[in-house]
């Protein structure tokens, strides 16, 4: 005996016809074998189909509703599956039904939120009806994973945070670098200036230069008598002035003497065979140096 | 705490995927916001919640308004949030209560979501709901929280209110408990 399960909501009515599976010992009021179903919508064409179509409808509509509850609006079902559902571009939802009859275009239905929820409710009622004794391939509800949840946010918004962070990082790095360059230059200039100020150019140690025109006996010693040179001198001879030197020559008229950058002069007349003392130049005071610089 | 008994009409969610998992912060927030939306829709919902608790067999968990209020204060967005978390039985009872209340106000939810009626009437309904809801949010939730500010925001608020009404409608009915429970356990985005 045929049994009809009927589920009503404001905008739709679902009727499922079937028979009990007597071989499995089911009671006469139950439905173990679905022979057909129909879905009547207010102001829309009636849908009919086999058990497979009903399963296909439940397989896409119930997960769509589950995702919608988490704010994820994505499409379920794709060609060649008989049922497809997704958000409608103009708002609401689009249910697409493909006929198994050849040359029959798919039927597109635009549903508002209320109609969709009515449909979900009749499918839920059917699924949880104790009289229905068949296993429906409807996946149970489960929490969405992070990547599934992220689908609710547009790509631009999802990328906004990481891209914004990267841009901020780059901007900060650029700012730090651009600031550090003038600082480095300033530091270099300061260092150079301070080096110029604090460390005056290395002064060459004062020298005593003796140019002997020809040959002459020559004696060079410190003020305390320490001998530095004694012998026949010729050409140019240079000695660090240190704390002072004294020079004596056999032919002082042939010897030209110069201390540091001072003027060159004859050591003496041919008759002046005596010690000539050469003092080091006085070292200028730092204040004077600064003033000069 | 005793295990919450359930209405025979509302099947239990699959234990392997949902049961035994405590609600995350977002879940607690959402659960309380859904009840707040129910209160905005139904002026007698305070009494109705207690009556529904009895019907669901969870009156031992929520024997009076104060006990129910304490559980709802686990919402971190409250002005005076409770630090204690909901245990398994309390979470389940509160989810079932939300779904049962959503089922009770389903005709109102459907009227708000339907596009069949003239837009003026629908707008009037939304306006009434939003006025009440915003009053409740201002009265009970912490206005310094970003999520609360978003609910009160004239631009972003209406979309969030619509989402709440849609969620309540999807949580009503025989499959609602399982759907809502799963959605409250979603990974934090």
C-alpha cells in the first residue's frame, strides 16, 4: 500500500510517495522504497522526480543552508549534477534544476530568504521523519575550517591585512634607511670636522738639512754632546732636529743649513769654525691652531 | 550538573563531530546575540524562555531568570561578562533554547525575510525590530567593544541584523540544532 509523506511550509509543500520494504519487516505506514516526490511552490512550476533527484536536492540545499548560517555564501553542485544552488547575483538565492530529458533547458528559480528557509525546513522534516526508512546521503553538519570560513570574505579583504602589514614594514624600513643615510653622512661630516679640529695635520718632525757644496769635514751633535755625525760630508744630509742640534764644519762657507721650512743660509764664513746651535721650532698652542683652522 | 534532557522532536547532533567541544568566544557571543534578537522580536520572550526551558527539560539548569542571565553573561560582549565558561550541558541547553525560541518566532522571522510583501511593510517591520534590538544592545552590551559598535553602526549594523535574523530562521526547525551547533564551533576567522 502506497504511503504519502507530506510536509508543509508557507511557500512550499513536499510530498514523498513510497512503499514499505516488506522484506525488511517495515510497518505499513513507513516508506522504505521511494517511488516519487513532488515539490509545490506558490506561484512556481511543480517539481517532480525520482529518489535520486530528491537526494541530489538535499545534498546541495542542506549544506548550502549550513554554510549560510556561518555567513559563507558559496555555490553547491555543478554540471552535470541535476541540482545546483548558490547566491543570486541580484540578491537572494538561485536554484538550478537540470532535467534528465534531452533538449530540455535547465530550470532556474530565484528564491528569497524566506522561500529558501521554507525549502530547508521541509527537507529537514523529511530527513528527521521516523516514517522514512531509507538512508539519505546527506552529510551531517560540521564546524567549518578556517579556509572554508575565509571564503565569506572577498579576496581583497582577506589580502588587505597581510598586504597592509607588508607595506607598513617596507615603508618603515625605507623610512629608517632614508633617515639613517643623512645621519650617516652627518656623522661622517661631524667626525671629519672634529678630526680636522682635534687632530691637526700630522706635522713632519723638524729636520736639519745640510747641503755641502763639495766636501767638508762636518760634525753634528746634540746639545748635550751626543755625537750624531763626524766625518767628511758631501751632498745633502738630513737629521731630525729633535730637541736641538749643533753643527761645526771645517769649511762652513761650503755648507748651507736649513731647519724645517725655514730659510736656507750659509753655516758661516770660512773663518768661523765654531759650533752653531739650531733650536727646534716652537710647537703652536691648540687654541692658536683652532683659530687658524 | 545533570545532563540536559531534550525534546523528543529535536534529534541530538552527532556526538563525534559536535558533542564534547566547548564553545569558543565567538560562539558564546553569537548565542547571546541570537537570544537578544529573539527578545527584540518577542516582548514576552523573558517568560517564554523559562517556559521553553521547562518544555525542553532543562529547567534544572535554568530554573529562573537569574540563572539564565548568569549563563548568558558568558558572552564577552556583555557589560558585566562572567569569567566562567559554559559546560557541555549548559551549552547544549542554551543552543536548544535558542532553536526552540527561533521556532516559536519563526512566522516573524519569515515575515522579515520575505520579499513577497510590499517593501513599506517589510521596512516597517525591520525598523521596529532594529529599534528594539539596538535598545537592548545599548542596555546590555559593552559599547567599547568593536563588535558592539558594529551592531550599532548605521551602515554596518543593518547587514549584521539581517544575518542574525537569517541565522535564527535557519536555526529553527528539526535540523536547526545541529546546524547552529556546528556553526557556533566554526574556526575563528
